[in-house]
C-alpha cells in the first residue's frame, strides 16, 4: 500500500478519570537517511473507448533527491476491465508479469538514480458486451522501494476511461473482390465490370477486414479461379465464365498467410463446408507447380492469426488473358471464407463475396509513329552515300535500338502484357513506297538543312480520338519557319500571309500549315513555351527546351487493311537547320 512520503505528526490528548490535567503525547514519523522520493503520474490513451477496443494506461514514474532501490510498480486491474491474460498487455520495466488470478500487473524497475524518469504501459479493454457509460479508474496502482517514500496517493493519479457500448457483440468479416483489367485505370468493385483485352492482363485484389467488434481467428479463404464451366466456391451453382484466364505468377500474400495451390478442376472444399458433386482431392501444396498457369484454385490460410476489430489485409493475384477470346466474353471470379470467433471458438457460417466480372473489350486505339530523315540540303543522297529516297528497314529488336513497327511483319513477341510495347501491325501502306527515308543523315555541318518526316498509322481496334502529335527539336537544330512557304498549297484554315514551316499529308489532302495558333492543324512552340499551355493533355516527353512542332490529327479511324481507309495514315514534315 502507498504511504505518504513526508514526515508527519499528530497529538493525542488522553484524559484520565479523576485527574485534573491532561497527559499530552507526541508521535513523530521520521524519513530514512539517504531516502529517495518516488512519484507516479498515470494517464490514458483515451477518455472514451468502444467496448471491446484496446486502450492504454501510461504509468509515468520518477525518482528524486536520492537513488531509489528495488523499485516495483503494481496495479490491480479495475474490475470492469477484461482480466483475461490474453487480453492484458504489459510493456516496460526490467521485467513485467501479469497474474490473472489476482488481476495484478507488476513491473520490476530495479534501481533508479536520482532524477530518473520513465514510464510503463498497461494495454487493456472493456469486454465487448460492456454497457454504455461504465468507467475504469486504476486506483489500485502503487510504486514501492526498499529505501524510498512515495509522494503520490493512488486516487490522485487515476484517470477515468468510459466505455461506449457498441450494441450486441457482432462477429463479422467483410471481404470484397476487386478487379483490374489492362483497360482500366484502377481497381473496380462489383457491380462495376473490369475491362481487359485479348492477350491482356487481369489483377484481382482480395480485401479483408474485421468490421465487427470481436476478434476472429482461423481464417481460411479459397478462390476458385475463373474457367469455362466453373462454379461458385461455397455453393455448387454455376458462375458461367465464358473464358479462362491463367495465373501469371506466384501469389504474394501477407506474412501471416500461407498460400496453397491446386490444379484440381473441381476441388473438394471441406475448409468452407462445400463438397460439390464429383469433386476431386485438391492436393493443396505450398509449392506452386512448375507451370504456374496450370493452377485452378488458391487457398489462403491465416492459421492462428488473431484478427482484431478494424484489422485488414490485402492479397493481389495476377492473371493473363488468352489470345483467342471474343469481345464481350466474361471471366467471373469469386472467393469464399470461413472464420472462427477468437473469444469462444464458434465458427461463422461460410460466406462468399459478390462475384467480380472482367469483360473482354476492344484493345483500343493504337497509333504507330515512324520518324525518318528524308532530305539533307534538299538532296536524298547523304554525304555518307545513303539514299534517303528509298525504304530502309530497321532491325526489329527493340532491346538493341531496333524498330519492329516500320514494316508489315508482326514481330513484337506475344503475349503483350500491360505496360509492354504497343501491338505490331501489318497494315501500313506498302512500306517500300511509303515509309521512305532513313535514321542516319550522314555527315552534316553547321548551316545544313535537314528534313524530318514522321509517318503515322492508326492500327488499333477502334478509332483513335483527338490525336495530338508532338515532336521536340534536337538541341543542335533550329526550326526553319519558312520551309513550306512555296509548296504544298496552304491549308485554307490558316492565317493568310503567315509563314508555313510544317506540312501535313492526311486523307486526300497535302497542305502546308502555319506556325501560328490559328485555325489550321499545325503550330510551332518556341523554346520555353510549353505546348500544354494550349493543349493541356498533350505529352511531349519532356520540357520544351529547343522548340516543338505540334499537329492536331483529330480522329483517326483504325486501318482495316493496308491503306484502308485513306485517313487512317499519313505523315507530317518539317525542316531544321544545324546550329
């Protein structure tokens, strides 16, 4: 028990029957020599907490005047708090312990030097069923020492924490299955369908959270991956997927989770109380098969992990879409789980998420560009002897600086995953007569004039809308603003009498364009003037440090055959002078 740690005295007056004067006695409490003085200051991490939610008492202590020897803090848990040893957590001290039988927490602090201060922590909670307004006050907290006195009484250091009832005990685990197709910008949640293209990718995100007010454990999640003729996970009803994506890689899960793989087409699932007709032994294995795309089902076992209220987890798995799928086909994925209450081991009924659909859509627009030097000083024969009037095919290997897009051979390797190079094409107008020029202009000198031509082709699955083409000039080249003042004919939408340094061939027209911000499709932006000032959505691949040519190509319909339709392809042209 605590003692007041200052000397005190009292006087007792005794009156003896028959005597005429009182006998006065004095009792004095003295302070031990070289005693230290101990003081406590207790606070709490919250003044009001939901029933079943943990909070912390912070018990600060100090030793003053002299050293304090063999110091120990103890506290008896308020009777309204949960006294279970699994629900009381101690931190601090040289050592600490909790006795559930007496509801007593103890911290051994050893010897403290004069002036030493620190704190210990007691983390507890009200039982989940605690009524609203019940209060906890740790009045049975004390600090002792073999040579010291305590300056603070327990009732002076006991903050009050009030329970806020959250109604009845609610054991609940929420699980949502998000999906992301390679045509999506972010994960979507049912009932919204994700969108993917043939030969593309799908990512699924399993999001789990304890939305109840009681801890859970023994969580098991099973995901039957989409396939033709598939069924739901917890119930033997068809999901009706119309194509089969395949697992792309080993699944990474939180450290508490063990991932199991199965190749069974219709696995038995006693983990979630489902044994569908004709099911097969899943032969779960923590080692993925050598061919990862053979995996048909995944199991995520959380073991004895305690999932407290508000705890959450995410698991992401990636899948590949087959090349041979049709527009409108859908992969339907769902997952089911089973979990136990931590407080009494009761099992919650198995539950299954709302299915997540991924629909096959067109791959979208795909505009290919091929840039060539088509003349030096008006000539097509370079100083080094290269002929810029003919088609020069570059090597196809992108890894060595090649260009697989400057011909009609499909050479970009499949599969083309999200973020990979654009799809290749076989729909250029005859490259040998259209994609003229080279990437090597030979030896040039200051003052030489170089003509650049940028060929373009819309070769996606649908129209490329609002196409803007931007090309930044090399640092050693200055733009020639009068390059096309004579020919070809001016675009009538441009300002008359204005210099024209850009040419555009598109559809059945070949026009010269002004350099100004007028009604035609072209504009030259001098160094330091960013094209985004007029076209906020444009991407020029960097800052405009030496000038940039911008051409508005508008809507380009996709090519259905080489040169068809006529306005699916064309070129722009401009000239620069070597500085």
